C-alpha cells in the first residue's frame, strides 16, 4: 500500500488502483480502423508498458488490480506471473475486448470462462474480479451478473454512472451495489456529484485531457465529502508516448488517445504520492460495499 496518512479523510481512506491491460491497438476507439484479425500484425508494446507500470508500483510500494485480456495473457505468460509474484491482484478483462453489448449470454459465458481459466492457470491465484470492455454492462444486459456469478466471479467494475457517447449508465448508484439477486458486487467507476449530475473522475482519458488539479480535487471531494474510496484506472499504453500512431482516425479519436501521453507518468506518480492506494479486492471486499475503508500502515 502506498500514500500519505493523517487526520484528513482524503489521506486516510484507501483507494483502488486499477489498470486495464490491453495493447495500444486494442482500444474501442480504434475498433473501426483496426480489426482483430490484424492485431498480430502490430508491434506489441503491452509487455513493456505493463512492466513499466509494475516498476513504478515497486518503486512506490503501491499495489493494484490488473484487469487483463486473455489475448495478452496467452502471448505473455511471464507478465502474468510477474503481476501475481509482486503482490498485485490479477482480474479478467475478457478475452479480446469484445463489448458485452455485442455478445449473447452464451458467448459472454465462453469468453469469461476461457479468460478466467487461463489467468488462473498462469498466475496460480484465484481470479474473482471482472471489468467489461469499455464499461459495456448496463440496463440492457443485467443478465451478465448471473453469468458472472455462475462462472465464479465475485465482483465486477463494469458500470460508469455517467452519460457518455460510448458507454454509461447515469441512473446507476455511484457506490458499490448488487444489481440483481446474483451474488456479484458491482463496483462502479468513481464520479463526483455536481449540479445534480455525475461527473467522471476515475481516470482514463479524463486524467490526461484535463489539468491534474481537476482529478486531484475530485478524488479529495469523494474521500472527504462522501467518505468513500475512489477507483482510478488507466491503460499501459498511456505510459508510452512513443507508441506507433494509427492512421485514419477521426480528430476526436486522435485527441482522446494521444493527447498528453508525455505527461501521464508524472501525473501517475503524483497521484500515488498524494493518496493511498491498494488492490480492488482489499479496498472493496466482495462481502461488503467498501464504506469508509480506512487502514493504517
């Protein structure tokens, strides 16, 4: 665990650090430009970039949850073993970044079963957490929680309670909840409530596109005013300003993906120093909701 401690609630609450392990060409914004059949033709940088994240965590003492694609795990088994050996939580991000909204229940079951089996075989540790590609669980496919439960998952972090052009379920609770009778805890991405709206503050592109002070202030507000842990997420490719550029993208997609990549590592290090961080499964135990999760040390 890393970060400061003190009387300020924003310094005593332990937040959840997460990373979605996928390569730079696998993001949803590139789906119309790069087909899955082409993935093997791209120069993979995910092992190098995830290794960089692990190096940063080792330097700072942070622990994190790595939501990992089965596609990545099959190609880089040594990376999976390193994640577990260094004390991080290994969790599922599905096999090949398929949106749950594009899958049938049977296709989803096969996807998450296959991924869980491989990750557990390579890592030698139970895999109980899941994050859907592009937060693609929402009001229209709540059946996914029944499937997750049946396949042995205990929690999901797949709902972002905001309005967004690619995802979002703004009416969802802002904090951990059980969407169905299935024994699976949904841990939604963190938002701050302002002007009657949920505003995103969980990392991702917003962390790079907006000034760092915006994210820092939002995390402090959730810790202090709500008394709740935050979730932060990012991708290994965001630590890689020298990654190859993909052509044929819209101006919006180029901006979202490439802007401020050179600032990402410095901002991540600031975040690790100014807040306390740990794995999802310890910040949000599956038999509770993570209320006021505070610890010493």
